[in-house]
């Protein structure tokens, strides 16, 4: 059933959306209202914008690690991954930039901190697909990362891998990458971080891979499929247990769907003793009715979708509105991208980063009946594209330019002219997963950079 999730009830101090749930209406884009942003039970504590950020950033300790756009190479004052120290949450500051091989090239969806919060890894992806580059840093002192796989040249050692996405195994002994082409997977042993080595390179049984996650012991990989949309459960115990020879990846189950496209990744959780995957579709919510879905994997050989999270603007009946009002803001419309939970076991809240719809937070105590409790869609950075060479939204022609859009609406033609053939930036892309840190949300959006958000009106924590 194609219905919207129950909306948040906004308390005092909020600046609610003026249209549908998740929408930045055309009128707001044209009259400047979207430059004020929208909020509901969340407020800004502190921010470091810098030159904007890439698709995925991460946090560790009191620090944030901000990727920057590969398309902005040669234009950025501070290339590579930006290390932001948030010891003072009201005033996060740039501590340093890491511009080694992979980080300078661009890490796309591979920049990840391990579960222990002690190491940061990223593959050299560039625009979409890279090979052979990996930077591995010790972040025990989070504001002063130390390159671990250092070559004599002072840069990082090459490591065999093909990357679009990346993720750590739960024990931090393996860093995995997935490639778009041919369903390739790479597993890199980092037990000796000075000399990481590839221990698996092969196929995944998916035609085009996307993001991945793991069960608690690292023997199951939950791998997203771009085409067709869906998830595959893989047995990766040969790699996790370092089988001496003939290491294989075996498919346990596969689930696909037609009401969505380009599945991004899944968040594994256990709620009241039952295991679920929270799977996110990156594209197609408006035309196909996708969004975020809860998949029951109690029987891992037979995954079953049991519920959805869809914003009102994502419903099929609003597809034409979405197409018109966001035509100048890039490829991605009002879709979710990455999410995180406040706990992997019995989580109470799910926080998701959306393209154009901002940061959204949901009560998921009952996975069959999720409901929204808060949102924060930051101020649009309209007209500031030249100041944001680190933003994938602002700098990547394929993902932010209005040059190739066939616009017919008179108001949008006006918008196109006023922006002088630049990305219109009338709504930000919040493509990173917001993280729960000490009761706050630490979030990163392409144009607004790193933000620390505080819950208001008792929206969170949610009582168990």
C-alpha cells in the first residue's frame, strides 16, 4: 500500500515545511524561503561548512571526517578529507586535511570509520569507480590522524581493490570494497595495518553491486543491488575466518522488488529478538513508490518485506510535481540515501539523510508502524556554487547541473536564467548517514557541510 509515514508533530521553536512532508515547494525555491531551511524538533548547535562535502562522510570520537568532491579537484583550497574537531560542539573547527592518494582523488561512498572508532579507511574512487588506491589512518587521536599504510614516498601503499562503496567488518580486521562493474567484491586484510593486503577479489552474484553491511560476527554480508533493486544475503565466512585456500562467497538468499530502484544499502538491527534489514532505495520513490523498507530476516533463506517508510512527497501521485520543481537541482530528487540507528539491538530511532528532504528521524520501536519524530532541512545555498568546490552537489555536472534539463515550466525557466546555468542549489543533498552522538545528531550535507543538531520538545530520546 502506497501511503506516507505518520508525520512529525512540530513543537515550539520549529520552522515547519510549507508543503507536503519532505517537500521544498517550487514557490519556496523561487522566493528564497528555502534559504531559511526547515526544522521540526531539531535545532542547529554548531556548523563547519568549509568548501562543502562529498557524498559520504563519517564521524569518530569528537571528530568528523568530511570527504570532498572529486569534480572540484584543482579548485579546492583544502583538498582531500577534512578533519573537523568538534570538541566545542557550538564551534567545530578544521583541524587538518588529509590529501593522500585515495583521499585526494575522492572517496565517494567508501569513507568509513571502523566500529571501534580507531581507524579510518577510504578507497580512491574518483567520480564513480576507482581501483588500487586505499588510505588507512589511525584515528586514536581523532584530530591528528596517522597514515598507517605509508610508503617510502610518504604517500599510501597501493592495495588491490575495485571500489565504489566500502565498509568495515565488525571486528575491524577486514575492509571491503564493492565495484559497480560485474558485481566485483574486494576484501582487504588490515590485521597488519602497515601492510594491508587483498585476500579476496571476485564476484558477488549481483550484476551491479552497491553498499554493504554485516551481521555481528562478520560471516554474513548484506549487499544491495542496483539492478534489479533488492538485497542479497551472502555467506562470507571463508574470508572472515581466513580459510587457507579456495575462498568463496556464497549466496544464501536474494530478494528483489519493482517498487523502487538502485537500492543503496541496508542497516541490520534486532528488535525484540527479531532480526531486520532496513533497506534504502536511492532512486525511484516518486515514480515507483519505493523508499525505505523493513525486511524480516528471521529466516535468512526467505527475507520478507514487512513495512515501508515513505514521505508524503514520495508518493506516486506527486511524481509530476517532483519532476517539475526539482528539475534544476540535479539527478536525485526526494530520495533517502544513508541511515543509521541509535542502537543495533532494540533501536528506538532511525536517522536518515535524504536528497532535498534533509535529515529525517523516525521512531522505529514498532518496525511495523514507524513514525516520524523530527526533521532538519538546512538552508539552501542558492547562488553559492562557486564557493563550494568540495560539494558533490555543487560541482558534479552529472549530479547538479541544470544545463541538460528540458525545462518547460515558466517559473523554472526564470530560475534557470537567474542562476546563469549554474546548479540551482535550492535544496541541499544530505547524502551521509546522520549519527547519534551523546543524544545529538551529527550530520553532513553536501552544501552546508558538517552540522551538530540538538533535539527539542522532548522528541528524543524515545522511551523504550
